[in-house]
C-alpha cells in the first residue's frame, strides 16, 4: 500500500483497493493500522472537498524514501511465457509446498491467509 501511494500520490480508497486487487474491507483494516502507526493520513481533495484521499505522511515518505520495488505485473507476464510442462512442474511444486505447510485440501488452499483478510 505504501509503495502504491509512493508511486501514485494521493488516491481515493476505492482506487487504492482496485490497484492492489483487494477488497475495500481489507483495505479499510490496513488503512486503519497504517494510519495509527503514522505512515499515512486521509485528506480532503483540494478541488473537491467531498472527496477523501489517502496520502503518505511525512513518516511514510521517510520510510519509503530509498526503497526500490519490483515492477508490477511481472508475475502474470512471466507465467504467460512458461510452457505447459513448466507450468505443470510449478503446480506440482506449489502443491508439495502446501502439503508441507499442512494445507492438504483444495478448499483450504483457496482460503485467504489471515494477513490478507
């Protein structure tokens, strides 16, 4: 979230949720925690006072100042360039990882992790 705000500047909560591909309720919980920690704040849009935007606070800008990030969208693009056999191997490897983690059924495998809810 902080990286998205660093790159994009002020965003409405709905825009931020869409960019991060998360549900608004999930975003709301994250916003609250990061706001309590002092890394971001909500402010009224200068042109339209009815619109509330999320922005990095000074602490958030300092935290994110020298941090570099991986390009967005690289994973789907990389997966699209893999052959069928490579994807099958990856699927098998991920299934083995889930087994080691104790996630043994498909219903549990598609359940959101606690920190993503």
